[in-house]
C-alpha cells in the first residue's frame, strides 16, 4: 500500500459510508469503520464495505477480560481487518 492515510467513515448509514468510500477510494490507503457503524450493521456491513477493495481499519476499541477480548478478536478474524483496535488499559494479559 503506497498511501497510509485511512479515511474515517464515522456514520451508521451504510449507503453514506459506501458513497464516501467510493468517492475517495483512489486517494486513500483504506477506510476506518467505527463502533457506531459496526453496531448498526455488524459483520455484514463490514463485508459490504470490503467489496470496495480497500483495507479496513475496524476501530472497535475492545476492552474486557482477556478471554472475552480473545474470543471477540477470533470472531472478527473472518473479516480480515487490516487494523483492529483494543484498549491497552485492559492490561498485558488481555493484549496477549
């Protein structure tokens, strides 16, 4: 990837997110989808955005007990996000 800039699509509206991503797709390195988008559309929404062919930064800021975060990350693995956020304040055990 030559462009490391990701555009933040901070909207729960799938059509709007797709339209914005389509407009900037040749100028950015990827798209960032946040918690509001994920709560509104779940994995199917991420799959819909992935059809645009851009890497996805899934900004969910996961923070819970280690086992819960591990299983959440495992479940999200099928989405193949380029980047996935977790809170470091969850401690070393959670991050491992």
